[in-house]
C-alpha cells in the first residue's frame, strides 16, 4: 500500500515519519526547502514523551507526479491550498482514498467537490507539531488522530494512534474552538505552556471561545469535546485561578515547554496563516446570525496585520489586545 503525504510541512512530516517507522511505504510531496533538508540530514522526529529518531533514505519529492499510484493520500496543506491540491490529486491519483489532516471545517467539502468519485475522509489531529530545526519536527502535545468511521485502513503505530469516531463533524467543530487559541499564541510570541500559566491570556482565550460558542449555538451546531472536559466548560476552566487551572489542565492534556501553535510558526516563517478559516469563519457566521464577534474580529485583524508586516510574531501583551477589542 502506497501512502503519499501531500504537503509535507510540520504535521505531514511527523505523521508520515511515524508511518515510515511503522513499516509503511510512504512518499512525501514537499517544498524544495524541506526536501533538500531531509536529503542532507534525514528526517528527525521528537516528542513530549521522549521520542527522538532520525529516518533516512526517505522518498521526498517536489513534483506532484509522486501522487501517482497512491492508495492513500494524506492531505496536510494549509486551508488556502486545499482546492489546488485537490486538483492535483484528481489529475494524478483519481483512485486514491483521501484523508484530510487539516485544521478547520471546510476542507473536506472542498476536497469532495473536486474529487466526487473518491472516498474522502475527515480527521481531527489534536496535537501540535513545530519545526525544531531544518529537518526536525517536534510534537509538543498529546492526543490521538480521530478519523470518521468507515475508514478501515490500519494506520496506527507505536507513536501515533488513529481512532475511528462516528461524529467527526462535531469533533471538528470542537477542535476549531480549541484552534481559535492559535492566533492568541501567535500574537503573544510565548511558548504555549508559559502562556497558559498566565491568567490574563487564559481569560482572553475563554472570552473568545465563549463568543464563538454563542455563534455556533445560533447556527444549531453542537461541537463535541476534544479534551476530557465538555466544550461548554472550557471557558470556565480557563478562567480559574492559576493553581486550580494547572491541576485540572494536567489531567486533560500533556504540553511540553517547546509547544507553540502552528499559526506562530506561520508568522515566524512569513507564511500566510489559516486565520480566515478560524476567526474569519466565526466572524462571518456571527454576521449571518446577527451576533457580534468583537474578540474574534479583533484577533483576525491583528493576525492579518502581522502577516502584512512580515516581521514575525509581534509579541503583544494581553492588555494591548484587550485595548484593540475595546476600540472602534
């Protein structure tokens, strides 16, 4: 069985590398920069639990012809590149089963639009992966990949578990709520664990999530939990005093000191972020429902400003973001 990782960035390299380590035949469609780095030094995977392995002689290519003869394609590109990747898959691999390992809730529909004759499966990737060197990728948080029922491919390995679920759409909405915190982490320029230890940042995350929950409720969407706690309780947990929050959070999720959000990495690498598919979507849905979304709108604007400036994560304070929200 040939597996191709389509868009081998941080998530793609880690997931694909784990599959290689488990004995699968895996090829990677990657940017020239990553392909060259892997060719020179191998692909190194590390994680919060102590994993540290380097894989060599991997099939990293920059030409989309690598998609040909694929049995499974794992799509790991950013949301803005989903349609163009779907077109490449339709051209080169019209019989492959396709798995979307992407943030947001719109990518599967975009893939299915261009691949009407192929099986396209939704997934939810709960953990974060960030570069820790030119060809080194570090998984900083815990969690198993969840995939919609009906995908009977055996992809679990010692370092990466895939679990089948029936309510994948609700799970994806639950993950979107969590991913709204990516923008806050990117703007703070702090390691995720450090940020979560500060109540001012957690309160901002809580208020943003509560605002989004009101929007989803107005649209009749009931997001599923992606942590040990029910979604509706997360804003309350985030607002707790720090000692109590740390005790509860330690039972919900493992986060190591190196963890940062993918949006932080996008700003660091001067790449376009996925803020339109996260805060941008909540703002749009709020407008349709007649619900104000000043927090999500402000964070969306701040990320867009950072993208335009091209200077990396701006290192804002929680108080300065609050001031932006309060201003007209």
